[in-house]
C-alpha cells in the first residue's frame, strides 16, 4: 500500500511539473516581472477529471479563490499552486449529508478535524493487556493492515513510527462508568484549530464469550475506533451503511466502504480547521490560531 501512495504523490507532482513546464521561467509574468495569474486545474475529488464549468479558472499564488460548480461543495481558499480538488456533494454518488455526518459531526457550520499536516504514518501501540493475548495482538495487526489498504493518505502499523494511537484495556475508564454496557471508546486531544495532537482507544475487556462473541467483532471495533482518532465521526441512518455507522451495522463491515474512502481522501486534502457552512467550505489558511488542546470523548459504544 505504501508503494501505491507514493505513486499517487509522484503522479500529483508530475501533473504540477507538467503545468509548470508549459510556462516560461516556471510562471507567467507581467511587464513588471511580477507573477501574473496562471491556469488553475480544478478537478473532481472523485474522478480526478476537470470540472467543466471551471476550466478557465486562473489565479496568482496566494490569491483568494471562490469555486462553485453543480454537484460539489463550493470552496473558498487561497491558491497555493497545483491542482485544486472539489469535494463531491449530491453528485449522484456521494451525498452532502454523508460528508457532513462523518467529517463535520452533523453540524452546520462544522469544523474539520484531522491529524497534523505532514503526518503520513500512524503507530498503533497496544498496552500489556492486549499483548498478553496473542489473538488480540494478531487482530490489531490485521486491523492496521486494513487501515493502510483503505486510507488514501495514511499508513498504519503496530509499534511503528509517526503519530501514536495508544490502545488500552481498562474496564474502569470513565467512559464505561458513564455507559456500563459500552465495549470501546475513542479519545482525541485537539484545539479549535482542528488539529489532533494525541489519541487513544480504550476497550472494556478482551472477553470473547458473552461480550465480543467473535474475534472479527473486536477487529472491526479496532478499525472503527482508530478511524475516529484520525478525525472522522459517525454516519447516520440516512447515510449508506458502513464501518463508521453509529449502530451495530458497522459490525457487518471489515473495512471502509467506497463512500467512506472517498470522504477520507477529501478530508486529508483539506487543512485542519476547514469549515462547512451550508454547501460552502472555507479554508482557514495555514496560520489558523490554535487554542489549548483538550481531551474529547469522540466515540463510546
């Protein structure tokens, strides 16, 4: 999976270089020698094809862009060079409601939360309680492989490098005090800039008989909760069922659906702190101010 993600990056770089090579000196310049507007490739985030109504778009680096086309969320951003992807919405494949549920917690306006820019690897670190059960550790490793194969941007491994997600067994966790019948809980530490700085997943028990019932259920829970730690919420009854469903439907899936994978792809095309109001996304810019990160319980079930 790591090779395919590297290939995707190389293809993106090749696209940018191809555009640059068609401009003298790497950019169009006016009489004063200052950079002038250059063509902007506005592409569908689902197909990678140009958005027909926006093929004539041009902008200077740093210029505000206000992009709107049928079948997509509108996007307000500052042009930084290279292709710009529009987020499909009610285009006959992905509904605006599904995106709003998973990425914006169903809120309007809502704020996009994700791991810091530059993070490409996530390390799952099981505690001694999980390591004491070979079957559980094996299932965590399988879950990491599933996550790597499913996520378009992030690679996952057990005891690897990068951003750390702790996996803990603790029946006394406050989440289970609040909801005694719950099996797992996910926590993230983040500020109002939408950047996740720490994350952990807590399991009530590793008991199979009378609780998880099957090892598959535990593995699905690992995938579900770890996806929460990357910034996604639950989908709702109005949305297509998937591993991020809020109810027991999620246990019918072992990996994210095609809808969920597209949403994860677009989530990590956007800066942390991007807002969605109505049908318009607004980019906060790279200098968005952060409040002090605090721990948030983002899932208990």
